[in-house]
């Protein structure tokens, strides 16, 4: 009986069968839209259901590096 109970999906699991996972570029777009706060609730839910956790981790690291580089560039320019 316990195996029949619903359990939350681990974020690093692939999407269910028949659901095409997001590509790396689509994951980058989803994170950017989420950061800017312009994605609809339906889009956020779809992105979460289709996202590959490893892509999200990689895009998060890349996105953080880009933001830090931009901030350093601005501070050097203004200094």
C-alpha cells in the first residue's frame, strides 16, 4: 500500500514518460523569466514539471557567474 501513495518527485529525476524535458536553452529561458518575475503561473508549473534538475543546476551556476561578471564590470566602470 505504501508504494501506491503519492510521493513528490525529486527535482533531479527526469520528467514522466511521454513528457519531453526542457532543453538547456529552454531551461535558461525559464530561469531568466523566473528571475524577472514575468512568467505566468501556468508557464512556471509547466517548466517545473518538465525541467531536468541537472540543467537547472548548471544554468543557475552560469546565470550567477554572468550576473556577478556584470556587477564587477559596472563597479570597475564606475570606479
